[in-house]
C-alpha cells in the first residue's frame, strides 16, 4: 500500500483529508464542547480519557486514537477506531498494547507540547510498524500532565501525514485544540487526586473520632474518663490509651484487607537533658515544639501520639515499606532542624525505630516493644533510622545475656589461660608465648572465644577481665621462672585493647600487679592492635613511653590491617610487629599479600624491631616466610594454645620437629 491509497481506514467520502492547520467552524464549536464535557462532565480520569478518545476521532476526522495512563496506583490502556479491517485492527491493537508508538517529544520527561509528525519519521517500534502496515501515515501525541507529572499519553492516527513545509511554520489550530484537550484532562487528574486526598483525610478523621469515642466509653465504664486522661495537655497529642486503640484498629483493617498495611515508629529525642539542667521551662517548651513539629511533618492519614516520654507514629495506607521509611526520614530531618529558643537555637538528635506491622503482629504492645528496640539500637548506630530486625534483635539479646553471665565469671573462677608458643624459624627455639583466655561456663560448657571476647571488649567488663588475665599471667610466669631455672624464660605476650590501654587506671594497676607478683616488666609484652593505637597516636606514644619505662615492650598486633602512617609508626616506641594472618595465606590469588608480608619484614629491619608472623598453618607458608627473612612465627603448624605444663615443656625442650623436613 502506498501513501496515496486509502487503506482500510475510510470515511464515507472515501479519501481522508490530511490533518491540516485549520479547523472548520463546526469543528471548533464541537471541540470547545468536548473540552467542557471532559473537564466538567467526567467523574474520573479514566472516563475523561475514554470520552476524549471517541470524540476526538469523530470531530477531528482522525482514523484511530489510543491512550495509556497510570494514575493513583491504577493503570489502563484503551483505543478507538472509526473503520478498519479486523485483521489490521487486531495487529495494531496487539502492538499498541506493548507500548506507545513513539517517545514523547522530550524523551518521556513530560512535555505538554503536542507532537505532530509523519509516522515514518518516528523511531522504529513494533507499534509504529503495525500502524504503517495498516495504511496509517499521520501521527500526533498528547502528553497529559497533572501537577507537572505525566499521568497519560494519547496517540492519534490518520491515513495521511500532516502537511510539512520546510522551515518554521505557524502553530496549527489542530495543535492548539489538542493542547487545550490535554490541559483539560490534566485538570481532571489533578481534581481527582485532590478529591482522593480529601476523602482519605475525611475517612481518617471519622476513624479517629470513632476510636476516640470508643476509648472514652471504655474509660467511662472503667470509672475514669476525661479528655485530660486521653490527651497530653502540653502537646495536645493522644496518650497511650488512644494510641493502643488506634493500633488495634489498624491491625483489624490489615486483617480484613491485607493491602491495608501500616508501620509503627518510635522517636526518641536526645539533648533534652542538657537543656533541662539549665531550665526546666525551656525543656518543657522544647518538648512541646518538637511534638508540634512532628505532627506537622507526617501525612494526613498518619497518627502521632505519646507513649510515656516518647513519640509514637502510626503510618497507615502504605503498599511498600519504603513509603514508611520515607516518612521516617522526613520526620528525622524535621526534628534535626534547630529549634529557636530565647537565648540561642537548640538542636536535638533524633533516633527513630520502625517496625512493619506484618501478619505476625496481632496486638499493639509487641509492635511498640519492637519499634522501641529498634530505636534503642539507633542510639549507638551511625544511621539515625533503624528498622527492627528480629535476627539482629535476638543477637543483641543474646549478647546482653552473655554480658550478664560474664559479669560474675571472674568471681566464680570460670576463666583459665592457655599459651601458644612463638617459634624461632632457624632452629625451633621458643622465643615467646602468647596468652589466650578461655571461659568454661558451668552450664554452657566451653564458650568459643569469638563469642564472648567481642562482648567483653565493648563493655566495662573488659577492665576487670583484662586485669585478671595480666595478674594470672604474671603469677604463672613466677612459677615457670622457678621451675625452669637456669633457663631464661622468654617474654609472654598479653592482648590489650585500646580501651584498656588508654584508661587512666591501666598503668597504676599494671605497676601494682608487677610489684605484687615480683615480675620484671621485660618478662611480659603487651600486644595492641594497629587500629587501636592509630585512634590517638599522640596519646598512644605517651602511654607506650611509660610502659617502656617499666621495662614492658609493646608489639603492634594485626600489623598491616590498620593503614597506619609510617611517620606515626616511626614515632611509637614499639618492640615488635606481628604480621596479620591474612597476609600469609599462600593461595595463588593472594600472592600480592605475600608481597605485603615481605615488605613488613623489610620495614621491621629498618625500624630495628622484631617481626612475628601469625597464623602459620602449612609447611609451605613456613618455608616462604623463612626465605623472606622472617625470624619468628606462631600458628597451628607448630602448636595451638596449650596448658601451662605443655608450654613449660616446649620452653625447656624447644620445638620438637625438624623444620626442614616434610611434615608427616
């Protein structure tokens, strides 16, 4: 079919006129009526679009019209034709269902300009090819915007292309009329959205009133029930009784309709206490201002209430959890803005815990408890908004239980010590030992170190446990010294955290332990991780200087993992570098890390300090380290941590293996 053929789309005259630049008086009048009908006579956007499809093709003599829309969570596709063969119509309809003929003239970003083109100048799509095969040649598109956002696209087709003359031409009446139609459809969409918002707010208000009356009725039956009991007189926000009632209602709505999802958020304000120290009234005013700002930053369908001294929000009408997170982020930013006070602006730090009210929740208290747990976790987290995670919460609870058990472990004498030898690679002599603490719980049995040591390290218990380890290590050294004489006992390493090292009671207590046990400082060594030392290199240098004055050497543990500055390292009075085990794996893909290990050996030589490799597990690792010039190492290739008697035998006899021979 060529462009002069009429194709299957014909009117009574036979040859369809090209979409021109002028409208007849009848067309102008009919189109004005259509614009009024679309704007005023249509209840919904869907009805308005279908009316526009039908009437536009009839009034403006187009062959076919197609529309797709997505608005307020609903989407649809429809089209209207005047004439055509069933085969062509079926092919065109199927192709149009897959997508529009062409992008909007600004790439789909939502321009309001009508596009009029010959069909074949548009980018190739299946819909364009189907329209061309049906004998269609002209094309126009109408983007429909509501509040600046695209909500629909109408496409019009004709059997001939619009007249095109080179150079700029006056805008046609056809384009003007179509833009008016698109604008009227946009008004319908905006009006529908506003009506929906009003309906939602009205339904929410009715629900709130109903819940309030029910709560008041229950309180009256219980013998007490005034508005003062239901609402906080300072902020005007509902109290716990109304809050729990609203959560119960939200749970019932979710149970009746799974699409009616909601979330509960708990907001805690940090910073009120320091204001209260200066002025009780200022703190009260700040609390009221925070409550008002919180209520003003939520959506109409949401609820804000007080539960004790914390704010609680119920976020309703959500389809995805991201919607609730967006509300939480907005609330957190609003509350973080400074509050203007009498003498100065005050900033509060807000922490928010949020829980999604899924089917597992059937009563308010569990939702509030889990949201509060997430808020507590937010106190010590970088992210101010924390989502409740049951697995993480169970882990947190387990850590708390473990910490409670640890608090009495020293008094109950549940700890004991083991020692891992450090071996001289040239000859197998024992050049040192490292202390490892073990915990034998009366009910749990032997608790793995990777479970209880991280718990102890982040709690105040680390100081009591740490001093117990130092004192009992020194007592063991005293026993070995007497039993091994005249053999010189090598230094024994004790792991110390940065929290211990920088605590003001650390140095006096260490000096007191050395005096009580009669141990010289040179007989112990403190192993401190590189990361802990680099947190405050200046303070670390001062503490290490004082330890050195007591004769105690310090080794940098896990060296190479903390990205320390070499200039800072040069200023620290350390006696040894311990190469982290991650640098001694000898797999092919980690050969680069072997290069780091060799560099550390060379660096230690330049700094004139000892170097000790950790985590040696294979003969191949041992031989490579020895070749690289590393003089000392420890790991399961030689021996794991052992009891005091075995450690004493190793020091007396040296390492029993021929290190050059293959291990059997």
